C-alpha cells in the first residue's frame, strides 16, 4: 500500500505504552507528491519548540497527578484489579486538546488539569518528555524509558498547518500518508508498527472495524518502560502465601521475600514503601492501607496527601514479602471522563483546530494495559486510543511487612515526580 514518511523516528524495546488517536473524516485535499515506489522521505525537521523552565514543568506534573488520582477514584471497582497509564492518557488527550476550541477546550482543560495556555502546554509536554527520557548516567541496560510518536494521515485529507505546527515539534510525530480506504491493509500497517514497539506484546493496537473509508487521521504514541530492581528478589526464595481480598476471603499467591534497605513511612491508616529500580531514577511505590480501609483511602487520596506520604519516606531495613503478579486491563473511558466534567468533547464538540470545521467529536477513549512484576523487575505496557468521528517500580531488620491485602502501586519518575503507571492489586490471582 502507499505510505509517505515525512520524518522518521523508530524505536523497539521490551516494554511499551501506547497512545492512539483515530480520527475518521471525509476527504478533501491533494495528496503529497510521490515517487514511483509510492514512498517519499525527507530529512527536514520542524523547528524545535522552546524548552520551558522547571517551574512550568512542575505545574503540569502537578496537574497530571491530579488527573491520575481523579481517574483512579472514578475507575475504582471493588471486584476488579486496576492498572492504567496516566501519562499515556494525558499525552493522548493533550494531542487532541491541541485542536480543541471554545467550550470543548475549557472542559478538557478542567478535566485534565491543563492550567497552562495552549502555547505553553504543548512545549511543556515536549520538555517533560525530554526530562523523562534523558540519560541519567546510570546503566541503561538495567532500565529504559523511551517515547515515540507518529501521525498517520489520509492521502487527500486536509490537516491544518497550524495543528501540525503544534503536534510535529512538541510530540515528535512524523507525518505518514496512507490510504485508509484500503482499510485492512492500513490497519495491519499500523498494528505492525505497534507490535514492533512492544516486542509483540500488543498485536492489535487498532481493532478491526475502527478504520474505514471515512478515517482521516490516526495519531500513535509509544512509551516503553523496562526496569530491573536495584536489589533483585531471589527466585529460590519464592513461596506460596495468603492474600486477603476486600471481602475477607483469602487466596494463595506466589510471594517474593526480601530483606533490603528501602524507603518506608507509616501512618495510622497506611504504610508506604519505595522499591527503587536499578540506577534509582525510577521506583515503584506501594501504598498499603490498613485492612478494612482500602476503599475509603482510595476515595480520600489527594495529591497533597500523596506528596506528604512520599516526603515521609526514610531508608529503613525492611523484610518485605511482595506478591508476584501480572495482569491485563482494558477500559473505555468515555463515561469516566464525562463524570469528571469533559462532556462537550463527546457531543457538540469544537475541534476546529484540527481541520478548520466543527464536524468532529470524540466517540470514545480506549485504554489497554499490561504489567508483570517478578523477582527481576517490572515489565509494563499500556495503550490509549482517542477515537474522533464526524458528528451525524545486608541491612538490619527494622520492619517486617507482608503485603497480604489490597494495595495501590504506582511507578514514578523521581526526577520530575511524574506518575507513569498507577494500579490497585485487589486479587493477585486475577489475570
């Protein structure tokens, strides 16, 4: 099939988060010039955006954390585990937000906690990406975080230059011209790109039926994370232990015991433990509410409380018994986002900043994720899809902790405070 690549940035790794934006529309502009092979590449890159100061980055990190915790409260279900990527969802919706105008723009900003104006927000996301992926000087073979974006556009669909002037430099998204009228071939092309980014973990990034002759734009983003523990657990010490569910029942799960110097803090209603990954740039943080208080803790957890808990962490010799677990999750986020106040984007939306018309609205926001935690480290992958259509991770023993009841966990970047992943483990036996 025909594919034109204007800029290219292709990376493969073990772990990947996805952000996908699918925009079905009508046709309407001349296709870019093609050579006889149907493929053109140019090395010219868009002018790089300015890099905002740390104070603006801190503002947006704080906003992203607020959104992460807001969404956790809405998605909470006592019958199911929870795992998603706040970063992936925020990034996907930020790229969509670039084309939002009027009340749609205001509601999205309020829901997503985008307090910066458009002209600052997107450069801040770019700067934050640079900060997240910067080489910290430690062993890169022990951990890796990388972000890649691409824009797949219908050959004859007119995208405003003003929209591309935001998405291209700020999200490093090369423009690839394809023909969505060749539905299955184009879908497979994008899915092969997605599979490459996840080492085959996610084989069907775009499900059958989402691409059709009216599709004009698919915006994809891959963020991948792979990290080994600073102090690995020993597989030979694994044992079968008990884990108490919210309803009081107990299940038998594989437990990983370890004696290590870890960040620890305790308050009457919660214990918090920080498990650093190799290099200590990244860490998994466990929030262990007192048995019987999990639901209340989730509903009352605010950014200020989380910040205070993190500030209380002190190096402590801990005998930790942690469940080994893995899980997959899939979400449709339309109702959750509407509950948080983002209403108009799903109905009488104004995304005229993308195509120059008000004919677009978000059909739904899909999110899929996977995480595996074992003795060696953490493997995590997640994907988001914003579907837009036309209207019509030998010290002295000081504390012994056995994680045997539901807990919250998050993977954060210690340098910026960004929450990359957030989850709740209610039942380790649940896949």
